[in-house]
C-alpha cells in the first residue's frame, strides 16, 4: 500500500481531534445561550466556558496531572457537564462512576481504574464512608453539593466544588496533545463477573459526536435534532457519556437542562418550564413518567425521545405516540461509546402500526458504522428481516479493549470485529432488529428461540404487567422457555393455561415459532433489574432455575 | 503533556478515516436511490458501488498503482463522481484538472502534479493535441465521452472509459491504508504567478464532509440539507471538489444529478424534471440562470442554493428570493478544501432587508473551524461588525502546504494559522463578513477602503450592469479608487458625475467611508474574469493602470 502521506510545511497546524475543539468551535456560537441545573442554577455558554477554565485551574492546583484519573459520582448536573470537558481537556481521564453499583463493585471500579481524585456528591458520602479504608489510590476527595455548608463526614474532604471553582482563575491555556489520548473510562456490568472497564480517546469522542449528530440532524422530519432544540438527559451521565448527548448538545451550542436526581414530577416540570424538546432514556424511566400523575397535564407534543438501553416495547411506544411524543429507538452499548444505530421512521408512507414497528426497531447504522450480522458459520445473514445472527461492528469510536483485561479484550475483538453479543435480523431497507442477547437465546432442539420476542407477545396479554423469559434445562429439548410473569392486579385474573393459549394464537397466525408452545409459566411478584434498569436474567436464572 | 494513549488489543480494528468508508457506510443506505447523468444515464447506488469497483479494476489493470496520480478532465458527470471515489480508494491521487485554464497552465499543472494517467473528455482532446509532445509524465490517455465510437485524434488513446468499466469485474477489495494518504490534488489560480497545487488527505476529506454536513443539517429550517434532498452541482467538479458536495451527497445516500456541461436551459430543465432541491454555484452562474428565458416558467420554490466563490450581491439575492429560492452564502477557498463558513439566517425574526443582509454575509464558522480575524498588529479585531482584519484559520481539513512549493507554503501557514488573504469583520453573533482581498484593499492615506463594499454600492445604481474597483496610484493619497463600470444599455444614460453622486448619498448616510468620494470612474465594455468566473483584478490593473 502507498507511502504517499501528505507533506506538512513546518508551520502548518496539524489539527488534532480533541474534546476542547467541540467546546471552542461549536456549530452555533451563541454566548448568551443557557445551561440550566434543575431549579437551582442557570448560566450562559460564555460563563460555562469560563467555568471549564476555572475547573481546569482548580484541578491543576490540586495536583491533577495529565494521565491522572479523576472520578466523578454525581447526579446529572452542570458540574458533571463541566467535568465532561475540563477533565479530558487537561489531559486527565474522566472516570464516570456508576453510582448504582453495589459498594463492593464501586470499590472494585475505583481501584481498578486507579482513580487519583474523586469528585463526589454528598448523597454518596455514606457509601464511601463505609468503604473508605479500602480505596487505595484516591488522593483527594472533593464534595459536590447544592448547599454551601460542608457536610459532616468521616472522609477528609479537600474542598467543595463550587468554592474551588469560584476561587480559580478563568484563564487557562488548554494545550494540544495526541488525539489518541485516553479521555474517559467507565465500567460495564452487562456481562458475567466483575465490572469491565472500557475507555475512549478524544478522537473517538469527537467522531462519535459528529456522526451521531449527522445521523439525527439529516433526518428529513421525524426524530431530528437541530440548533433550536432544548436538550435534557434522562439517562444518567455516568451511563456511557449519557449516550454522548452532552457532547452533542455542547457542540451544537443548544440550550441544555440538567435535572439532578431523577424524580418524575421534577422531570416533567422541567420539560414544561424550559421547553425541553430532546431527551433520551431507558424504557423503564419513560414508563415511570407515563405513570406519574403529572403526565396527563404536561404538554409533550414537542418532545423527541431516543429510547435505548433496552428494546422499546410496542405498548410503551403506543402510549407515548398517543401523547404526541416523537419516540424512537437508538442502539449501542458501553463498549461502543455507545451509539451504533438509530431507528428513524424514514420517508415511506406507513400506517400507524407499521410506523410503531419501525420506531421500535433497533435502527439503521450511523455513518461510518460498518455492521455485519454473522450467523454461527460466520456468514452474513440474508437481509430478509427473519434470519438472525450476532451483530458485529467496526466504527471509529469502539473501545479498543477492556482496561487491564487482555483475555476479554481479545474475545470482544475476535476476528477484527467487535462482537456485541446481540442477536438480530436485518431487513431489505437496512433496519436491524435485535431479537435477543446471544446468551439469552433459548436453544430448543437445535433451533434458536428469541426470549425477547416471546416476552413481547406475552406482554400483549392484558393481564400481564411484566414478563421475563429464560431458558430452563430440559432432557428432551435441551432447553425450554420459562416465562416469569408479573400479573396486573387491576386486570382480569389469569392462569398459566390462558397465557399459553394467548401465545398459541400467535403461533397459529405464524407470528411466533411453534416451539414456544413448550413454555412453562411461573407467576412472580417482580422482575429483578440490573443497576441500569435492564432485566437481570443472570439473577433470574439463579433465583428460579 | 500526557503519554496516555489508548491501548489497543491486538485483534482490535483501528478504524482509519478513508473515503471508502463514506461510500460503504452512508447515512441512509438505500440501494435503489438514483444517480443521474443529464438526460443520458441513470443508475442506482447499488450499481454505482459496482461501477466504482469496476473502475478500480479497470485502472489497476491499466497499471495504476498506489501513489500514482490520475488526472481527470471532464464536465460534471457520473464518471467524475466515480473517479472521486475509485481513484483515492485504490490509494492513488485524483488530480481534478481545471479545464478552463489556458493551455500553458494546463501543461504546467499536469507536469507539476506528475500525472501518470489522464482521463479526458473528448471535448478537450483538441487542447491536449496542441500540447501533447510537451506532457512528459502521462503514460495513458483514456477518453470520456457520451457516444460509443472513438473520436478521431492524434493522441494515442488507451481506451474509452465506459468500455473499460463495462469490461471490468465488479469485485474489488479496497485495502486499508494510512488516513493521511494524499487523496486529491488540484491547482489554484487565485493569486499571482503560475497555479499553485493544493492537496488533501483521506482524513481531511472525511472530516470536511462530516462537518459541512453537520453545519447544514442542524439548521432549524433555512438552508438545511436532509435525507430527502436531491442534489445537483452547478460548480464544476474540478473546482475544489465541487465544494465537497459530491462527497456529502454520497455519504448521505441522497439522489444526485450531474448535469454535464453547464447550459442554463438544461440546468433549469433538470432541476424541474428531477426535482432538484439542493445546489451550489458562483453568483455569475446564478445570474446566467436568472437571465435565461426558461427561468420565468421554472418552479424554483423548493430549491436551496449555496453561493460561493465570490460574495453574493444583494441585488442577486433579492432576485432569487423573489423567486422563492432559499439562497445563502458559503465561504472557503482552494486551500481550505474548501468550506469554512455558512451564512444561515438563524432563528431571529428579521425583516426582509435584514434577512437579505444575513444571507449575503460570509457566514459563521463550521464546527471545528477556529477562525481568528487579525489586524495588522496581529490582534483579534473587536466583534463589532466594523473593525476589519485578515481571516486566519485552523481546521482539520486545510492543505498542509503548496505542492512542491516550500516558500509559499510557509507564507500560507505563517504563525501556525492559515492566512486566507481575505479581509473581514465579525459581528457579535459570530457572522463574518468579507470586505475585500488583502491585495485589493485600497489604501488611502493610511486607511483601508474595501473595493468590494464600494463595488456593492455602485452596483446598486440602476444604470450599472457590472463594476470593478481597483486602486490607482496617487501622489497625495498614495491610492485612490478607480471604478471600472459596465453600463446597462437598457437603463437610463449615466455619467461619472452621477455615479459619484450616487456613492456620495451613501457616504452622507454614514454607509460608506467618506474617502470613497476620491474615486474616479471609467466606463468599459466588460469586466475581465478569471477561469473560475471571478473578477480578474490582476488583469484589470494591467489593462487600466
């Protein structure tokens, strides 16, 4: 291959893709545009840039050096946004700690990431107090809070965020460095064993920002983001960069609203008061909003919501559509920065059912995302909307391994494609649809039955409030589906037989694999969830098998 | 600075930013979407991808190797689009030859670029016949034409494009290589002396594509590009990658129309028939369209046009607006790939005059574009819409020098910023407005008078058809403005005195520097233009001073 690299005159500036460039050269540069923290704080982009410089000075004064790791434990706030920029911009690594993990897991991730500094919301001090003697790497604790007086705690605090930022100079020269420098790290609990660390470079975050923005902005009508949107995350900022949207919103220069700890009434009030038009969340959170009393009286007809983290149930999609919400699916995972696909409706004239189906699909790949759906012979499946295989992917923003985890890293990247562990089909128009996790597929006598598809159908029964399907061992079939069902107490009484009949009706119409008839039903009080709100099938298997 | 680069597990794929990735992982992947060449040829994206592979095979079979330079002389065609992709995708360099140059300049650029292969439209064979003994590097000539039979020519032709492509296999494995590999080169005649070569890498073109798309797509309403647009260039493809839009359109996967040689009636017919919604051109071409007989009967109310290459005169902008055209300005130059700014109207409520003014501004910088407007003391000018300085810039897609031109390269990049040679002001909302070229500024007794601003005002006189202002030497003032005026024969008769009075009225209103009153007027038959349609002030100075 050619050695024909572009020559560079000595004075020419070789532009590195650094996070600071998103902040300093945004799409729409309006210094008066606002950034808002709940009902407590509002300031302009001009002030935001000053605050990022102040935070950089404050951190540097405390001894943060390039290459150090700065961990944050906070609810969604302007402070977190400032850390998204200032920490990587000084060459340090931002560790967004998952505050929903068990204490043992929090210790593990802080130790494993070798965090040097911990910025911690006072709400989480009790957790850290419990484990403090066991945090070996953290040199300084800085408290984040909304009130002025320092909290009572046995932790030795170096200072309070707002005081440190307030006292610092607003002049800071952010130097250039290699765009492949590590910018962020966090831990994923998606699989078995202890959490695994993923990490992303400045270059990866810049490219993820540009391509996600391009995908959303170029949509003709439905689900587009533009310079007049008002953004509010409803996916925590510790969860995969809040899917990258704080970077996107800042790059666009649009109004941003950070809601603090998620309380449905407050979220709806903020959407109403600040005229929020663009958000993202997991289905569970949307379900919480829909079932909260304030929902009926809040106008959500200008609200666009990307649903991710789990598939969007059609029932939930319909409820949201009935309210006028532009709801659609995005897909990705911790390992992928995360966004890989978006499910826009597209330009066809679709009836309401077909449109709902489109919105609930996994979506079409972003620009620069090369996706291959490989069957168990490592062949690409036919794009017929039926044949299934594992989603494997290449993109400019995928973690290049697990942090200090060589063996898992090689498994992840086996054959030069990142293996998502998600099983999906793809149709002729390029829409991917996930049917299951590879490990959740139920293998019945050599055939793959999707646990998620079966859940969807059971879920349509009006007496079913929630359901999870796992595979139970079977001597004859190797596995059989076991449906764990939570009954809707307000609906008509139901038994296992009725549910199996309900599924059978779909089998008879050719809408479900006939092997599903082998299912068993067990009624349970609740479906266990992981820290990020997904059905915890690992735990369910431990409990019910 | 930190040495904390992201580690890469051996099997991980380090994704290079290559042009092939724009083609193979577009925003909207619709294999049935069309690409059209005038009224001669239409095919799908699926066929287009096959044709790119066929062209790659045809070129490789002819001996094109990575690092070789493949020159193209053609009108806007599907063939040219195929070359935009296939040539760089095999690791070769695409030289887009400016067919409007003088024969001596064409020889110079082909020799200087060391072109190995020349793909040439039969219309240009007579030009090459004249100079053929003097082309030292070209090993093969391939003819491009719309008819089947080979033309009679004294040039030894290796073959005809369509026949070569037709005979080649549609399977080609495009290998990865370094994203900093040179992808394209072409020559700029914007300044004094022989044409200067600029060059761009794969990485630069990918980033230019993403950021220009982002800027255009995120606009809330006005001047946005989206997945339902139909694109047709009206800036030649040899002119700075047709401003990068063929790459943008292909990355978006939208319908594309290539019009061949520009004939106003044909262009309007294509816009009408193919429902073209997005184009770009220089003011001269738009003027040609507006004054062509078919203009009145063509519906252009869904047509968006970016104007570049020269400033957009308000009069022309008004004519276009009256027709319902969404017209606005883009800015860049050969050295900058080219796009640097776009003049969207933005979200304010503006009256028609203010909106026209906004559309005619130079615009606001694209994301990742860092622009500094420096006065003669190298200080940034105040953003007051008045103070002027030279536009200097950093972006990820600027030529890193002139090809084999060390001294000019260092001048271009003096101090680590690319010096555009354009004089501009910037307002509080970030809109840049070019007032002149540094070398065209008229220096009157220590003050800078913009020749372009004076031209704009003279142009508003209804008896003036065209005008150019240059500086003439003056013992007392050092320079004085000389206005070269072409009279509109259909309007009322005019003399120098009336024109000076017209300018004086603007001076009295405070809309023009009072030194403009020193101007002299000379009536001429025509204003000389450069090969790309700009006023040729160098030639005008030679002729009239």
